[in-house]
DNA sequence: GATTTGTTCAAACAGTCGTTTTAGCATCGG
DNA sequence: CCGATGCTAAAACGACTGTTTGAACAAATC
C-alpha cells in the first residue's frame, strides 16, 4: 500500500477519534510509517489531508442516505421511519457484517468533533451530508402527522427523533458510564431502534392529535 | 477584582467554549490582563485552573439538581418529569432573569467538551454531577411505567428523554444550522419543554402498555 | 527602618506544532 | 549513459506550548 493510502487510513482513524486539532502530523506519520514531510507532499498540508478524510465521510453519508431513501421507496411512512432510525443506529455497530456496506462509526465521530469544534469545512459538511437527511426525516414526520413540513410541531418531533438517533451515534464518554451495558451489541441495537420508532410514533401521534398550542397546566 | 478571580472568570468562559486542550495559558492571561506566570503561581498549573473551573461547574449542577429534586417533592410524577425537563432546558437560555440562580450554558458546554475529549477529571465529574440526575430520572420513569428501575424498557425510555434534553443543552454547530430559528428564545424553550414532556409521556405510556419484546414486524 | 511575605513581571526554559528545505533515492524515457 | 520524474529522507525553520526562573515591587510585620 502506498504511503498516501496509509496516511489516509491512519488519519481517518485518528481524526475521527480525537478531532482535527488534537491530532499532530508527526503522530500520523509515525503511525503510518511515513516521513513528516509526506503529509505536505501528498496533501499540501494537514488541512489537505483532513479534507480528504472529510470528503470520504461526506460521500459515505450521502450515498448511504440516498441508498436508504431509494430502498425505502414509497413504502408506508411508518416503515420508512423504521428504516431511517435503523440505518442510523446500525452505523455505530462496530461489527457490521458487510464490510463494504458498513458505514462505520468513524463517520459520526468525525461529525461530532466537527460539530463541537468546527473547522472551515463545517458549513460544507452540513449542507452536503446532514441537510438531506434532515429534510427527508422532516418530510417523513410531516407525512406521519398529516401536517406541513414547516409546522412547528413537525420541527419539534423531527428534533426529538434526531436527538435520540444522535445520542446513539455520537461518541459520549458520560453516556457510556451512565447507561449500563454500553455500547450495545447488534441485537440490543436493533431492539433500541425498535424502541425509538415505537416511542417516537406514540409521541408523534399524540402531538398530531392536538393543535399546536402552549400547554399551561403545569 | 484580584488576578486570581479574573483568571477563573476568563478561564470559565474559554474552557467552556473551546475545551481544555484548545485553550492556551497565554490566551487566558492576555484576556485576564495577567502575566503568564500567574496561572502557575495561583493554581499550580493549567490543570489546577481547570480543576477550579470544573469544580464550580460540578457544584452548580449538583446543587441545582438537589434544589430541583427537593422542590419537586412528592408531587405527581408527570409534574416532576416536567420540572426535570424544564430545568434542563432552562440552563441553555442565555437570558436567565435571576442571575444568581442562572446555571448558565457554560456548564453544559464544559460537560460536552469533557464527554468528547475526556481529561483525567472525567470519571469524577460523571459520578458527582451526572449520575445523580440520571438516577433520579430513571426512578421517575420507572414510577411512570410502574416497572422496576432495572427494566430495560425503563433504561431505553430514560435514554430517549435524556437524549432530547441533551440535544438542547449541548452546543452543536450542525443543529444550529439544520433547525430553523435556533437558538430558541425563552418562550420557545418553554414550549419545547412542554413538547418533550408530552412527546415522551406518550412514548412512555406506549412502552409501558406492552411487555418488553422484540418487535419483528418491520 | 529593616525584614519578611504575597504578588507581579519580563525573560527564558525545553518541548511540540505545521511546514520548508535540501539532499538522496530509485525508476523511466531519451 | 543521461537527465527527468516521483517519492522519501533527515534536518532545520519559526511559531507556539506549559512551565520555571530571578528580579522587582508593595504592604505588612517585627
């Protein structure tokens, strides 16, 4: 394997694990068995290498989203929601059976770091990778609630679902120690996906049943 | 104000905003109008200053939790849940009316950074600040579901609620751009708290109504 | 008034950061 | 064989990191 490929491979792991700023070029090169100058020669600098990694992550998310949306087709919205959540949670499972299909956890780890300590690439990532997913989920929730996608109830329910998915996907040291038997195995993960769908469907139906008003009885 | 106090004040803001590693002693001292050696003189080093800040954050969370739990008393569980969520979301509101009572957003920003890039203080923070809250919420959910706190359905519902609260509390660049009109004003925040409670209550009741089984119909 | 104590200061320490330089390698086209 | 090309090597660059030093200063203590 070429030096370039080794660098990309190592950088993917490291950047995802510790974020752009907390990874040094020297660490990367040592881990990749390359010279310090290699990163500048092949990628024009540290940011160039990071751009390469982020580009791969964005592509992975986008193609995975499109595949998921296409596979869902025009099936009932409840099933499409389940596929959405299930696909999201499956990405955190380290033991993906199909390697080429396994959009690994590193993608979401990278996103989590980027969301907390944004690099100049953050806006582009948001538009390319995340927004399509959000828009799809929002349309889906709107359909489930029989409301317009701009309805505030739709926004809030979308947010509630997204929050639950993110809680599984994003790395979080405290969650790991606060919730027993974490991280979940693939069977528990499937059960968790079922839970999120059932839980959220009940919430959606409850929210759709009543008009958007301010509950003042507490 | 003494140099020591100015340093703590500046460090609180900076560490919360950028995390321990991404803040330099020189930046802190420049912002505080102090000499570079001041932080070593007063705190024995950068980590000592960070310990001071984290200690204040942990105290703030713990006392706020205890006050919230005490104020809830033995009121109906539904109302206690609303107080829990409401108190959580109120911490992200920058325009807290009562300054002394305002457990500001910086506490959660600090926690978010610590959860992604843990320092040696992470385990202590988890046990002192976070676990009491989680245990309280878990017991509350168990009561609402009429189940034991060790029930997996209780765990999952607790996680769903916590995820929604965290989504509001933790800083997240992508969320800010993906969801319109963010961050929410205090009125929208109260409405969001109502939504989370209603949404989650529906989910909890749905989850409690059926035994913990694996739904295999998707 | 002399000495001690608490605090601040500029300067420098050794180390790491990303990047650049310059030389040395093969390999290939002529 | 010769030069050109693609890549790698060690060394050094200037800037930045947390920390330490030793002198300076004010106020308090003897």
